[in-house]
């Protein structure tokens, strides 16, 4: 029996994706149309986003850049259904999420989005496996299925032998791998990463980008916020914000492969 939130989400669908011959929905993953965002700060009104338009197709890898106050963080919060536009539309996999309430947005976040943050945000008193299992507690699956899914994604990010370790027993790079596995455990349509290499050394940062490139090669759509050009170059497309508007939106030329870059970097002991 459908829950009320699911029924309301269905009512907000703006289109039914038409399938291509290989069964992949023939619609953008993300459509942002003339989006504005205002914040009222006492007597001051901040215009954070000024008529932003963007389309992201399935399987893209997009790096979003911009200085502090450019609007990139506001835009990322909107993509993650953590905030809503003041005007305009945000359509996620064919569903207009611009006017959904908090409960509906939470359902969307759990079903369609995976999040990776700069600070890892792991629970210190739970193991890597338990941290990764957490998002599955809100899904309809049994304990054995939850554990199997968590083990699968930990293996995917190269932590199959560290499942029973606590965050304090892991390096920064390993903790970020746990965070990536946690973001993947519910099989999201989109992975949103906010400065995921900000707390990591150079080699570990490239290792994380190798994971992202491998995930993207498998078909996962990734949107990454970074202020580092050396990190943005691993994406397929860069979008630069300034003063609440998109100033540049370009494909990455001569895109390096992180696996090849790693061969030239010194090894860092964990």
C-alpha cells in the first residue's frame, strides 16, 4: 500500500520518462529552470541565485566552482533538496520537487540522492559497516539485506577488510571512502559531493577522484562542488558561478584519468 508521501510525490510528477531501447529513461536527471533564491537577513535581502538554468543528463560528471558568495553552495543545497527555490522549477528525474513539503523532500533525498561531505560525518562509536548501514534503516529491507548491501559498497570502495573498524582506526581517506559507501548504499540516481577532498592530502584526493571516475564510468551521475581546479579537471564538465549566475559552463578538455595521475604521485603512508 502506497504511503501518503509516495502518493503526493506521484502527484507532483511532471512527466513519465520514456525509455530508450536499452531501458534508460530518456529525460535529464536534473532540470533547473529560471531559479531564483532570496534570503531575508533582517533588513537586508540577499539574492543568492539569479535566474539559473541548467540541465544535467544521466551519466554526467559535473564540477561546480565559484568563490565564496557566488551561489554555488545555495545551488548545491537546492539540488540536494535541502532548500527550495524562491521561484523557478527544479525537476529531478521527471518530478517537480520545487513545491514539495519537508516530508516529501526527505523521501526524495533518501530514495534518489547520495551525499558526500568534506567532514565525513561518521558516527564515532559505530563501525564502518554500521555507518554505511544507517541510510538503509529508512528503506524497506531486512537486516540481512541491509548488511549485504553495506558490505557490497564497502568492497566497491576498497574497504572490504576494514568493515569492523571504527572511524578513529581509519585514515582520513579511508573515512571518506566509508562516507562514499554510505552515500551509495541506497543506490541513488545522483551522487552529490560537497568539497569531498577538502580535508585530504594530494594523493588521497586523487584516490577519491579515481573512485568517482570509476563510479561515473559505471553510469552514476555525479555533481561535485570544489574550489580546487586540480580536482575539477577530473570531471567531464565544469560550471562556474559568480554573483548568483552561471558564468561558464564548459566541457573539460584533455581530462586526466585519476588512475594514471596516481602513478606519478608519491605514496602516503596511512
